[in-house]
């Protein structure tokens, strides 16, 4: 515990500078950046390229191929070449259907309800494919920076839900990167701009990535970035602009049926056409290169603009809603992120909407990775205190299923994180000993329309009359935007806490297993994790007992009983500071057993109270009537 | 880690007077100051339990800030500090005239989908509801300052009604946007 690194507030000595990276894990391309000599910049590969195409090819038994080389194999092995896997992160097979159709993948049901891709080298999950991309970027950073990476900040679309965030974090861990933090992409972009300017004001970040659209409104105030609101559309991105060109081209070619490989090739042609149209007024698509005997077609910029207009409008609607959520009328600056924001129509539409010419000083392709690198540098402890602090929000409301399939929102969207919110529930049947808890995310009122994150059952509720149990369900969202839910029956002091993981993510055991097969230090991690879990168990028990003793200790326990309990609690507290996991577990169990009698007495007391309460209420009712 | 005293009420935490009128700029400054010290990012390389404590402190400060920043939440919190429970507050009677107005507002909202130009009508309606809310805020403040908790609670209930309708209006607006 004493291997103290620099305390927050103390600047480490120069030779203690730690290697930290920011990674933009994109739908189309991924980048890694780092702060060197006080400047943040992207890191290039041996051929001088900074963008790594987010493509993984699984056609060879010798192992996966990542990046440009994989892209070259795409037409030849369409089903074995995974592109845009980010669209599938944290998704079940049902959600993935539409995207898969467009991408010509063969899908399988992966573990824990997650989708997998069928390749000639076996079923591959989106998490595994993303891990390959992250591993390549991690290796690039190790080579360039000349040392082990101590911490990485990985960016995610602000609009990613809990399952998608968890999947991203899992991929980074699997890719061998120590994750400091998940950072929202628009927030990263604002950091990249804000740190230089040291200005005060309100910034809008318009981020049209390959597969997602995000809009965020932030306030910068003396080095504190406060995200006021965020919104967007996870199913709308630059790829959709390309797809619009593909559809148009197919109409021109009289709607021929395409093979998967041809479709991929046409998509690449469309992307190039889109890029050309940012500077040219007319572009020619040599369709004959993809479809035999097809004539080349020309696309004018106005035509292109006409068919992407509905998509641009959709982004502006999200902007309007986000401004309202932020309770802001005007912004001081607009930042553009994502290669597709080079499309002139989009620049004009954004300028028109926000009544500000957008900032474009930093390359929109690099800005997110640069911001992430700055944040990584701060988090790893390389910068003096007071430099910068990010206060982010949760993008989608979190809630619970209640009677009749309705959602009760516990944490509304745009709540600043970290956040802890609790809600009390009760039993509705006499003697009910279990309560089903279903956690959902989204803005809709019906459970059926929301994303299901997890389900669990709180068991072991002591039998009581209906309405007497007080079950406190606590939502805690950490600074990464990741959720933990615990449920506890409060009246009795009987501990029944449950922690859930989103049902689409990998379980800790699964991750540990995968790590063991690929890394030698997995065993250490597992021990450390187990120790941390045991500490948590011990702490929860101690906290629960402290509360119970404060409430009923004097009334229900004799002096001697109370003292005995306190002694055991102290022993456990001491053990929790040590490193002996086995001892910690034994003492936790011992204290648990020792406190059972106390718990039973509290149960008796609460049942008496509950019964008394019922009769009083009934009396009250009679008087009113 | 310097820790805030969790037994303080939210006003004391931000060193502000316990009253409805609030200096939002000062509130914002004190909030950011506390987060600068307590946010888990400040403890990114600290021990696990310190990080967990930071998450809890930071969440507490966020909770306090959100309770004071919103006028409705602030009003409810002031009544809570005076010892009124949620049930007591929501049990307050509101006059029949107000309820009839609410029904009319709701009817207008429900017919919104059939209009030719719903956006303009909706904008007007949102402006109307927002100005009504301001009136009841003033009503709350006056009653609270005269220690008339019953009248203050009744103003709170009206604010709650109107906030709920405002949310519904926004829901309808986003449905219109998406259609």
C-alpha cells in the first residue's frame, strides 16, 4: 500500500514521467496519440500512417491480420473480414440484424446473448476483434515511446449505453491495455481545443463519426469542463453517407444483385467519391471496376447533397434537443469531429444552425485521439493539479421495471457522473421472500421499448407482511459511465447485496479466462481481483453492521454482546488493510455468523413495528371515511 | 483527502444561506471547487478504496448541486429541511381552478399530433407553462419566507404538476421531430 505514486497535487519529477496513451477506437479508423515533451500528437506506424483501418481479417490460420492489410483482403474474403465492428459492440444478435444485413456477415449467438461473427477461423466476438485492433495500437505505442504503457484512455461515443461501454473496456483489457478511463469522444475533442485556449465559454461538439452521431454541449470554466448535455444517434454516421451513394449507384446500374465482395468494393468507391466531392463539384464512379459491363456514372455535388439532406436534418434535430437539455440558447464555439464533417453541406448546416463558423484548427480525424492523450497524461499523474477536470454526464436514462411493464427512471439522462441514486421498493405479497429486479436503459416509458441491461433476483428477504420490507435499490454510475446496481433489504440488517454486470458484456470470469489463455500475468490479476472483491465484501458487511448498530444496537444488544461484536469488527477492519485474502474471507464469515442473532432480533422488532403500522393505517382510513 | 461533512445540509456544503433565492454563479463556483478536490479522476493512481471513497464523495456533491440548482428540487429540499415529508407535501390540496387549467393544458397537448403546424403551437404552450412555473416559484418564495409551510407546499405541488406537463410537451416534441 505504500508504493505511493505522486499524490494528486504534486508534480512528479521529470524522470518519473509515465507513458500514457489516448486511443480513438473508431468505426472506420482507429488512432493512438500520446503527450511527448508537453505536446500531444498521434503516433504513426512504420510506413508513416497514423490511421489504422478498424478492420480485422480472420482468413488465415496463422492469426488475424489488422488494418490496411486486412482491408486489402476484404473483397477476396468478405465474410472473414470484419469491418465496422464498433457497430456490434455490446449488441445482441437481434439488435445487430440490420447492420449485419448491410455488412453481409454471417452471425452466430455468442456467449451471454452477445452476437458473434462466423469466420473460417471460428466464431469471433466484436470484443475480440476490437481487442486485436487495440493490441496493434498498443504495440505501436510501446515501440514508438520505448516502454510499457502505464495507462490508456479509450474513447467511446457519448451516446454509448452501458453494455457498449462495458464491451469497450473488456476489449481494451483483452488487448493488453491498462484502462485509466473511458472518455466520451466529444468531450475528448473539447479537451483538445480547450486546453490551448484556456477560454471560458460554452462549446458545442458536433461529432459525425463513421457509425455514430454525437452532439455535446460543454461549459469550460477555469479548467473545469462541465458537460451540460449530450445527445445523438448511435445508428447514424458517415457510413450512412457512403451507403446513400451506394444505393444511388445501384439504381444507376439498374439494381443488379451484388456479391458480398462486390458490395464491399462499391462501398469503398462510394467513400472515395464522398471525399472527392468535398473539394470537387463532380465525381466519376467507375462502376465497371466492380460490376461487369456497367458504365461509369457521374455524381454531382448537388445530387449528393440532395440525398444526404435527410441525414443532416436528423443530426440538427438532435442538436436542437441537446441545446434544450443544456438549457442554453447560444454557444460560443462549435467544434467539428469526424472525417465526414469535411462535407461542405454539413459545415454549412452546422454554421447555419449554431450561427458560428466551426473551429477546424485541429484535424477532425485526430482531434479525439489528441484529447484522449491529454486526459491520459493528466490521469496518470504527469501534470500538476488544477490543470483540467472533466465532469461528464450519463447519456441515457437508467431505470427499473415496475408493475405493468413500465419503466421507473432512477437516474435521468444528462445527470452528472459519478452519481448514486437509491429508490425504495417493498413487497406486495405477505411472506414474499424474493424480488425480481430488471434494470433498463433508455428514454421510453415501456420496458419493451427500452434496452435491457440486467436482471437479478434479490433472495432471502425474511417473510413479512406485504409492504413491510424496505428494499433499497441503489444505482451507482462511476466516472467511466459504468453502472453497478445493488439491492438490500433494510429493515432487518440481513445483508443481501447483489452487484450486476450488463447482460451483454463479458463476465469478470470470462475475461479472466480469456486473459489466462493469452497473458502470463493473468494469475496475478486474478488474485488481486479476488482480494479486492473480498475487501469489498468485508466493507459492505462492516457498513451494514455499523448502520444496524447505530439504529438498534443499544436497544437490542447487551453490553457484552455489543463489545464482542465490536471486537470482531475491528479484527476484520485490520485484516481488510492487509493482503491476506484467505484471512479476510475467514474473518468476514465469522463476523457474519456472529451477527446473525442480532439480525434476527432486528427482524422480530421490525415485524412488530410493521404490524403495528398496518393497524394504525387501517384505523386512519376508517377515521377518514 | 479532505472530506466534506456529510451531516451538513446542501446549503452549508456550498456555504450558501438556507433560502429559496440563490446565487447560481456562486453555487457553480463552489461546486466546481469541491469537484476539483474530490473527483475520482484526482485519485486515478490512488489505492482502490480511496477511489471508491472519491466516487462516493463526488456523487454526494453532484447530488447536492443538482438539488440546489433546480428551483423545484430546491423548494422541495427546503421543505424537507423544515421537517415535511414527501407524503405531506404531495398530500397538499390545490385549488379546483388550477386543476381545471391542468386538464385544459393536457387536452391541448393530446390534440397536438392532429395540428397542421404543431411546432409553433407547441412552442407557445411550452412558453406558457414555463411562465406559469415562474409564478408559482415566486408564490413559493413568498410563502416560505413568511413561514407559511402549507402555502409553500401547495405552490410546490403546482410546480410539480407543471414540470410534469412540460416534460410531456418535450416528449411530444421529440416524437414530432422523429416522425
